[in-house]
């Protein structure tokens, strides 16, 4: 879990590779062609099917499926990097994607016009800026929820902490 640009997908891919288990990127499921969101029940069904496996890594922040993921998880990794680090990553990544035309999921691409839109729902840079504190607070509450006391929570606050933690992971 973490804000846009915190390194969720990169960290999740690396973790899944180290553990030799499957990885599911929730953004790739949620965003259909043309950036259309998947139907909520289809989204839940897809995530539920994936989470029935014995072992897996899921990355994303979708409230629509959080209950499914947390009910089957044994560990939650919260990437809580500083806002300036996250913003530098989001801006660099988004500009690169706009220039290169790199496909994200299902034919979707970021465009220059997306980086200039005034609504945070349409502009990943504004989204990351406005949601940083919100995500931080939400996940601090979540990981201290007594109902989730059996979960192992790993809170990583820097790139160096992420690297050190990944170096400890064994199959």
C-alpha cells in the first residue's frame, strides 16, 4: 500500500519474484481500455479469485477490494515515503510515459494533456500531491486496527528501507 509514486508496483514485482509467487497489480485490473473503471462486482470477483491462491502479492489502494485482500493477507507493506520523493517519482514517471507513449494497462497511456488537467481525478500528479497525507493517515489507522492485529505490518519510509527489507526476504 502507498501513494501513487511510492513504488508499490515495483516493490510488489520484486517481492513476488523473490518469493516465486504470483503478483496482481490492482490498477491493471481496475482500468479497462479508455481508462474506464471495471464494474465493482467484476473487480471484486477477479481479486477474490486471485486471493484464493495459497500465496500471492497484491499492490494497490482500492477500497472496493480492501476487505478481500486484508482477509487473506498475512503481511501488509506500507510504503510511506516523503511527499517530495513521491512527487519527484510521479513527475519523472509521468513525463517519461507521456514522451515515450508507454502503455500502462489495456491500451491506456498517459498523455501530456493529462498532466495539465485541473481535476485531481484526471491528473496523476495532482492526485499524488493531494492524496499523500490522506493515504498516510488512512494506512496508519488501518495498520493499528485491532481487528487486523494478526497481520504483520512492515512500514517502510525511504528507498533505503525498501532495499534493506527486500534484501531480507527469502523464499
